[in-house]
């Protein structure tokens, strides 16, 4: 399955500015991207990075500096122009965010499986975000503003596409803020978790809420 | 499967005090409890409420006012005293928190299924909490302090119990703080979501982060 992985090279992970320098944010974002790409490949997907600028990565890269929604919809256009088979079936396409540092091959496989059962399968994130989806419906397009999970459910209904949610905490956890770093330390199994540990981050369980602190 | 549902009748959901009055917090906590019990029953489980004081609910209730860890371990003791069958197999027991307002029968079924495949199956919450688990290992006991998910994984290893994590966003979302209310409005399908809407809560997508506000 073709899997588009949007990745911002321009000020990546700016909401981590309180705990990481710009260079560190860039390195951490790259570690998460690599983890996501490897989980996709291990699940049988063929990832392609949709980046806002050139990025040195061992996978195909398409550069599109337009806003996320515009760039992803252009990629969907491109996919569905050539996705139809002679028998009328349509090859699905997935879009998986580059900051899903807890993603595992199993979680990605569950996403792919849901996308084979329904026209549109969405793994929501916290706050109604759309962290990952699979679509085999040529008319489904995205709108990432606000509680996009609800918008995407509505858009699927409008174009007559069957919709299903994917109940995954791993795919549902995008790493945006310092609170999210604890999730990577607890559940991460790849480069991002290793990067954080090598940067001196440890779990802090002293307060009422578990967090990540730098030693 | 026997399913223990711990429920605090004493100042429930105190971290929602900024948005709900004490009476409202009590009513909302009860709505969530009812949703959780119904999902458990629909998934084929037999729930029993483990409450800190008497609670009027249409299911068996055990009152134990000791701290959560002590009360749950006492319930596990009780279960495993009588859980062994003549053929040497052990009947599993589950513990599911009462504030998992996004729980659905499907999500609870996945928990039960994981608990049939491994000695101990845990659905983690945010910050390394243990939102739900199934155990069929007579020596596994809980310690809910701190990042209990990691502690429970260690405890399982210490007693020689096979361990698996359950990757569920629905079971991974416990409703503790006002930020969590948006999750209920977006994904809730039961009484708790209805209660919030009737209390005047709506989604706020005007800021950078989706929240719940009271109109």
C-alpha cells in the first residue's frame, strides 16, 4: 500500500521549544520520522515522504511547500488518477503523520486492515485530530483544521464512503508537547525513545502526573 | 469473565472541580460508571463494582474503603482462591476503571481476547497509568502508584506471567481533567456524552487546541 508521510522541515515540533533547542527538535523529529517509516515498511507499506522541503531520507520524497491540507489533497489526487485497476477495484492509499513515535508494525497493520474493510479508516488523535487514515474512495479529501476527525467523518458521509475509526493508542499519540515525551519514554521502541534517553530525558514519577524531565 | 470496576464515591473526579460542581461531578462520574458497566456486559463480562462506599447501581457491589491498590489486591486474592478448575486451568479476572467514558463493547472484547492469549494483558492510559487489565495468573498483584503500567509489566515478569499490552485509545482514555471532556464529546457514545451535552458543554475548536467549553 502506498503510504504518504507528511513531514515539515520548517521549524519542526515548535511546541517542544520549552525543552528542546531548534537543532534538537530537528534531530528528534527526524528520529520519529525514521521510526514511522520503518513501522510502515515492516507492516508491508510503501512509504513516501511528503516534505515541505528537501529531506535526506532513504525513501522517495515529494517536496510540496503548500499547507498540509492542500499538499495531502494533491497527493490524493495523484494517487487516484492511477489507482483504478481493470476490474474496477481501487488501490487504497494511506496518510500517516511523521510524529507518531509510538507506532509499531502491529498498529500500522491494524490501520491497513481497517482500510481494507471500509472505504475510509481513520485513527484519531487527542483533541479530534486525524493521525492516520487509509482511503480507497477516490472522492475523499482532507481538511486538517480543528477537530478534523469529525470533519473527515462528515466528508466521508458526504461522498458516500463507508467510515470506520481505528482504536489505537499508539497511532492516537502524536508527539507535540513536552507532556507527550513521557509517552515516548514509556512506550517507545525505536530511535525516538533512544534519542530522548541519550539527550538526558528520564521519567519523572515524583508528582501527581508522570512527566519527562531532563537530568 | 468476572470484571471488577473500582469506583470512588468519596469526592469523585476532584480534578474536574474547575468546570463542575461537586454534585455535577458525582452525576457525571455515575454516568461514566454506567457506560463502563454496560460496555462490559455487552462484551460478555460480569461486572462487579468495588466501591469505597455504598452505591446504588444495578450490579453487585463490594464496599472496601481502603486505598485502591489494597482493595484491588484483596479482590484478586478473593478471585484466585476459587478460580482454579478441576483441569488445572484458571478463570481470568479483569479490572476496568470506572472513568473510561470512551469504552465500547468492541474495545472491552479486545481486552478480554488479549487476556485469553496472555497471562496478564494491560491497557495503558496516558502517563503510564493502568486503565484496565485481565489476569489469569494467581500471583499477579497491582501497585497503582506512579507509572503503574511499567510497574505492572515488571511485576508480571517477576511472577513469571506472560505480559501483553492492549493498544486501545478508547480504553487508554480515562477522564480526569477538563481537557479530557473534549474526548467524551468527540468520541463518547453513551450517557456520559449525553450528560455533558445536557450540562451545556460543546466543543471549542476556535483555539489551536480543541477543548470543551460550557455555553
